[in-house]
C-alpha cells in the first residue's frame, strides 16, 4: 500500500514538472530589440526629479484631421508658420500607446490650447497664424484647432491614469496681435507702446514685448469692464450669463478689484478647478508685475485643493500645485535673483517652485563631472527647497546645444543625468531636425514630429532606445534628478546619487565614457562587497567584489541599481 502511494505521488510529481516546463521561463520575456518592462517600483513623485516632455500641441500628433481648419484660417503662410494639425487628442493617443511611459516621462508640458486670434499677422517673418498657442483671443475657450474641453479632460485623466502629471502653459502677460479680424483690447486693459528696451525693470515690464503684441496692464489695480467684443462672443456662444455669474462669485470670494490681471487669473485657475491640472508653466514671467504671479499661484492652488476635495479617488499624491516660470535668459549660476540692471527680483518668492534654467546648453560643453558637481552644489545650497528645469533645446532658443543633432547620445546623458528637473523637447529623442530649409527665426525649431524617421531609420531607433533607457532609469530613481551627487572614480568616470524622502531611500551608480569590452567600475564605500546590482543599460546582474563590479559589453555607459 505504501509503495502504491509512493508510486502515485511520483507520477503526479512528474506530471506537475512537465506542466511547469510548458510555461516559458521569465527570462525569455527579455529580447534584444525591446527594452524589458520591469514592474515599476512605487517611488514618490518629486518635481525636482521629474522628467518633463515639452511639445508644441500643433506639431506633435494629428489624431483628428477634421479640426485642422477653423475660423477661415486658409491664407498661405511662411514656412512652418501655419497650423499643421497636431491636437490634444493626438497627445492622448500617444499616452495611451505607452510612448511617454516607455520614454520615462512623468510630466507633460504642451503649448497653450486656449482660443487664438483668428487672423494671421506679418511682423517681418512672413504670414503667421497663432499655431503656437501664445496669441490669446479668449482665455475662457479652447481653440477648436487644438480640440475641445472634453478632449482636454480626457487627456488629463489618461495622463493621471498612467502616472503622468500635466503642466498647462499659460500666458498672462499679453493678448494676441491685432489683425484684420482681431481688434485690440480696450486701452484700460492693455498698452500698445512703448516697445521693451530690456535695460531696466520699468522698460522690461511696462512695455510691449514685441511690436503689435498688446501688453496686459498687470500692475494695475483699477477696476475695468469686460470688453464688448468678448461679451458679444460669449452671448453668441450661449454662455454669457454663466461666465458673468462665475466672475461675480470669484470676485465676491476673493475681494480682488476687477483689474485686468484678476480676470485672467480666474480664467486660468478654472482649468485647474475643472480638470485637475497639476501645474502651470508660466510664459514671459519677467515682463509682468511679479505680484501677479503670487496671486496666480494662490488662486491656482485654491483651485487644485478644491478639485482634490471633489475628486478624492483621482488624487495622485499630496504634492502641492506646481509652478515653473520662463524668465528668459535666467541661469542658476546667478543665484535666485534675476538682475534687471537697476533692480533684482527673486521670482522664487512669488509662487514659483522652479525657473527654467537657460544655462545648461552652455554647461553641456564641459566634462560630465564639472556639470554634475556644479548643479549638485547649487541645488543643495542656494536653491535648497526650490529647483530649476534644465533643457538643451526648446521652441524659442535659437542657439541650442547641438543644433545640428550630431551628439544625440551626449545630449541625453547631459540632460537626463544632470541634477535638477529635465525638460525633453519633442524630437530630442528622435533627433528631429532643427534646421528646416526656408524656415526663419524660431520656426525652424518647430517642425512636425518626425514619426516616420522613428518608424523607418535604424539610427533614429537606436538613438530613441538610448533616450528610453536613460529616461526610464531617471523616472524610476528620484536620486538621479533630486539626489546628492558624488564622484566615486575619475577614470573610468563613476558617480553615485543618493535620495531620501521620509522612509523612502534611493541610491544608484552611473558610469560614463566607459571603455568597450571588459571594464571595472569602482563602487567601494557606496555598495558593499557581495551586493547584487543590476545594470539596466545592458540588462546584466553583477556582484560587488573588492569594491568593484565587472561588466563585459560594448556600452560606454552603465546604469546600476540594487537588484530586486
């Protein structure tokens, strides 16, 4: 009887083993032509470690060709100065496809989507429409070329479902230009002269940024009436009563005077209140009264808190509302203040957690450790509790790093591994051309996303994969952007980053400019002997021995994390 039971047990064991062998081993999920998607660890989101993707809404992805032409915008334009069809739905589609997740992106900033001037203007660069989103006609409506509010709501929700925050690009400083079909706003709202001279505080803030760009009187506290043209527009659209009622409630709650800036602040904060927008990227910061930014931040934060109370199940975390400002030509080496010549302003004291840093494109010429050590020192001292957003290319910087796209790998290494928040400009990861024949001025920086190159060119695909690997590593490890930097070895170059946030601790080691073939990386004093590490770049496990790890591959980079 006992022998029979043993025999039956052995039979079941053999069958079980055969069944087990039918399931493919986990390691087979890895392939040589895709990046293995490891189960994402739960890591706290930190804006100072974020990997932001910045795109022109009209130039990224056209999901709905039916909305490509509105308001009879059919005049011919100069090269790259007309609408090309990109829309809000196109961004959502790319979120749904996993494009941003695979790129390691955890925040998206897109150009303004409010209603733009209907006509075209020609100020010396050829006929131009407001395709870029910075020429507002009505802050309370979306431009149908970009999409609908329902589509924007879906974009925000889809992003949040994928762990991605949304930064809305906002303009408070100016309206759109005057055209044959777009009248100037009333004189109590805007100034149309003098043009800015940029030599003092006064002639940088109380002036028109460029010719024919009416400047909002952001410094004024004088109550003004709504423009007749705007009232007529709202009436025609059937929303006049609702808009007026909401304004009445806003001014009763806040006690603000009905000055120009407070109307616009209310209209901008509405998008946060209604949709749960996570933050603002603020345009032309130094050209408006700095107190306006404190007021914008206060009302946006109130709106964010109100949205959270109404949507407790949709809250991502307890991060406060985030605001980053574009103070053109600001660099972190000068400290927190921006110097107008006769006055200095610390914009970090006026609602901004971060400012865009215009300095990295110059620093990128330096050796890696010179860059990393500099940013680590500044961000852990002068900028403690605040941050900067680093970039190498953008929509209006005519002198970016590597304009010819000759060093896409170094660009990725510098941008994604430098301490601070990173801003990937659409097409950085695919070497989208920044020199378009026939395009003048900043238009050459704004070609349509080169999806066809990514689909067909092996070199583009290789570059893209490099950006993916670094981006995912950065997203999965807040230590990369917000941790403390320390050089572990000079040659080959190896450094560590350490990040602590409450009970969460994160530590990584990175090697750059490594030799091909067999290489030794010094990690002594950071990872102890016997520690198993995983190089996410080569997908290789290694064990620390005698203070070192040995890798044998053709890569010149290693991204080391604790093996799970």
